[in-house]
C-alpha cells in the first residue's frame, strides 16, 4: 500500500520536471529566432556608421580611445599582386627619377593629411613625391600627399577627411585615395568618378588604418589627430579590395621633366610666400647649395615626425583658381575649381616665372604651359603644389 501511494506521488513530480524542461527549450528557441530576425539584412558594410556627420568625426564604437589601436580583422593571407619588379629601368611619373617600370606603372597612393598646428608635425611627408596644399573651410588648409611607391613609408598621418576637390585632385593622377571621412559632396564625387577610396571612418575598408595618439614624440595628440597608416599595411590590404592597382595602358602623365626646369630665365625667388587666406600662408626658402626649397607653415618648419627630417622640394607650382562657399552648406565648405584654365607661378632653382594651367574635365590631368604656350618643364625631383584663390597671391624676394 505504501509503495503504491509513493509511486502515484512521483508522477506529478516527473511531469513538472518534463514541463519545465520543455518550457526552457521553447524559451531558448524563441530567443534564437528573435535574435536571428533582428540580424537579418545586417551588412558588415554598415559597421561603425552612425548618424553623426562623418566628414571630420572619427569614431569607432568597439575600441577604447585610450588604446593606440582599434580592433581589426586578422591580416589576410598573401594574395597574388601585380608584378612590380620587372628589372626594366623607367622613370617615376611624379618626379622624373629613375625607378622600376613596374612601380612606375602602379597607381599612386594619395593620402589626405592634417595641417592644424595641434596635429603637427606630420608623419611620412618626407617620402611624398608630390604634396598639394589647398584651402578648406575656416581659412585653413589641408594637404594631399602622393606616393608612387608607398612601401617604404614607416607611418603616414594624421589622416583627415576628403573634400570633393580632393577627390578630383587624386583622380587627376589616377590615384587611390586614402582619407578619414569625407564631405557629402566628396562621397558623390567618389561615386561619380569611380575613384577607389579607403575611408577610415565608415564602411569595410578600415583595416589599413590604426590610431596612434603617441605618434608625435613627447606629445599625446587628440583622438581626432591620431589616425595613421603605414606603407606596409597599405601594401598588405590593397589587394584585398576590388581596386585596379595599375595604370591602364592609355594612361597619360603630362609632367615634363628636365635636369633643369623652365624657371632658369625667371626672376629672383630665394623666398616665396604663398597666401591661401587672411590667416594662412606657406613660405618656401631656397637652399642654393642643394637647389631645393624648404617649407614653413606660418612660423613652423615643415618636418616629418617619423625621423624629424625636413622635406625639400625641387619644384613649387602655384595654381590660382576660383574658390567660393558652397551655397546651403551649414559647415561653410568650399568649392575649389579644378577644371578649366587659369594662371599661376612656377618656382625652381631660385627663380620664378608666370605660367598657365588647364584641365579639360574631371577625368583629365593638369597641363602646365609657359605664357607662350610651350610645355612647362619641371626639374627632376619632388613638387609642392599650392592651390590658392584668385584673390590671393604670392610674394617673392
């Protein structure tokens, strides 16, 4: 009798256990279904994008701003790349210097660089083949550094955001653009011109970048000024993306290089000061023993934070063009005209001359001529290109 009663009492207990287990399983299943529905349609391309203006705002929700480097994917396995070492002697299309034909046919890398006092000195400028300096909002300037061979650049930065005319400048060299953010107009231009664009701020093409708030010796920079890359990292990651890495056979480089540039019969330019706005100017000082120009931004010498070297340039080009406010732009962004034609100056070997520039359309390179219409000849070496408003000018002494 007691066994029977004990058996009958155990049945409800077993039922309760089974019901509890089934309920728990159903709960887990519901959670999994809800989670799966919530992630449907989620694309990794949208990671790290928020509703803030991505133009100059640098952010990453997954990393501590006090750390030097954000989380990123593991480095890719080596993939086949275009053969660069051909053993055939050729010339760097940006400088006229001797280099391997494979490197000469590669698309250059164009990196948007900071030019604010609190972010200086900049890393990697001494190895740039061409540096453009151009106006942005607030009377300030930024730079676009072009590298025909980026592989040996230890560190480049800090990297800032692109404007639509930045995109046009890069496109004039058939370059791959590297920036940390972009204006809305720049994004439209990237799509319109189909310019390859590595953007640190948004999208999937972020693995080539990292943050280094200690990049300036003895100074901890703001997070805004900490975005950098390296030549090695760019070379590693570029083949992972669907970019054409070499110039097409029809690509035309219009620079003409001679051992001595066209300025030889010009006027004295031992020092030249180029004004971008009422508050911003750049000065070039000639070193006659080296036949090169050194640079100062206001009173600050232009140096490379990688090794404290001072970049020097064989050629200085000044392009005068129309600069105006973009109507309806709340941030005061500018429109800088890069097509059509205009006037300017060429400076080299302690002399300067007046020149003309032209660019047929946004897919064409710049062409530089003397006032008599003959092609401008640049000296073999690096070039600094200043883009200034037509209401500003340069002074020479």
